[in-house]
C-alpha cells in the first residue's frame, strides 16, 4: 500500500483543538503516514507526538504548512473530502493504489481552489457531517480495514479482550 497523507485546512487552534487532534489520531489509527495542518500549533504537535511515542508507528505531524505548500512537490494524487463531491463508491475504484495520496479535509468553508486543485473531490454521503467521520469512513474503505489491528511496535500495546482492559507495557 502506498503512503497516505492528510492535509487539514482551516485549523483554528482554540476552537478546533479537539477536532484536529481527533482527525490526526483517527487517521493514524486508520493507516495514514502523517498530517499537515495549516495553522502553527505546537501544543497539537506535542500531543500527537506523545501518542506516537507511547503507541508506536512512524506517524508524523507538521503544523504551519499551507495546502499549497503541502501540494508543492507532492507526487501522488490529491483527494479532497467534501459532501459536494463524487460518491465514494464511484470514486474509490478510480483512485490509484500504487501512488501516494494526500487527503484534504476542511474545517469551515473550503476555498474553491481546493476543489479545482484536487484530483478527486469525494463525498462520503451527501449530508453535511464531520471531517473525522468522513476521513474514518474513507480510510477504512480505501485500506479495506487492514490498518485497524496492524502492529505499530509501540511501548504500549492494547490486546483485544472480550471484557476488561489488557495493555502490555514493554517499557517495564
Ligand atoms: N461547510 C463547509 C463547506 O462547505 O466546505 C464544510 C464544513 S464540515 C464541518 C468540515 C469538513 O468535513 C469538510 O471540509 C469536509 O472535509 C468534511 N465533510 C463533512 N461532511 C462530509 C461529507 N458528507 N463527505 C465528505 N466530507 C465531508
């Protein structure tokens, strides 16, 4: 599988703190390689790196990068998630699996240039909902569920359990 990158635009550090954190954590859990966030936010970076440090993987975060900067030099295909886009079931077969993809998600109104610059404008249903939900459904479909229980080699590993909580702490 090629690399999946996320571009989060319109991030407002105070207002979107939790949502952008969840965009990053959900995309990490569902197989993305890293995230770019347009507005500088050192606290957000620190929080995500702390999760990666404990739970493993090589997910990266860089804030203060505009979508234009992230796209410059990016070699793969750009997928913009929007409720106005093409149906996800129609778009998915057209998105190449042997190239990296960059998935753009918004916060408030997304500039029209993003629609024009994207290779694919994809909707996850045509109702307004959330960047976290849209990203999670898209990633799960794109990766066919393969990322969900992939080993990240973290210090902390959660072992699936019918009841109770089983966490292996390899740092001890
Ligand atoms: N009103 C904004 C607009 O017109 O661009 C969208 C706001 S929505 C809260 C934030 C983001 O969630 C969108 O930019 C889009 O990436 C994602 N989103 C929301 N609903 C979606 C849907 N049905 N399909 C795909 N993405 C969606």
